[in-house]
């Protein structure tokens, strides 16, 4: 039996995770193992295993993820100083939780 998806549990409100931003399509919350002063995860509500599982119907999902990243960078006052966005794909690419998500990191030297 496959282990329950942690991000699906967070999206459904089944954990104590603080949701920083929420739309019909996605949620944003802090990474529990931050690698920068600001380290957020942008996660679609729909379970999409990885980038390799995106379909043409998911184009809006990824676009909304990018726009959420831009908004959160502004909210956390790192849009001008700069930030990094990345998506790990599959185990060999560093993906640990198999639910599509984007990392937003920044805040060094602000």
C-alpha cells in the first residue's frame, strides 16, 4: 500500500501547517527544513506526482504557481533583492515528496 501523500494532507487541512497563501489551485507554506531565510513551498491542490506527470490541462496550474511565487516574493520583501525558484524532478533530481511543488528561496543579506 502506498504511503499517504504529505502534501495532499496539508492541502486538505489535515495537518497543523500554517498556510500563507491559498487559491482554488494551490497553497503556499514554509518548508520545514529551510535552506534560506525565506524558504516557501508552492503546492498545487491537485495531486500531480512530478513535472513528468504534467498534462496539457495542467498548464494553468504551473502558471499559477509562478504567479504565486512572484506575489510571495513581494510579500516577504525579497522581490527586489532577488530569489530563486526551483522544482526537483524525480529522485535523481532531488525530489523527496512525490507531489509537484516549487521552492521559493531567498532573503540573504536583506
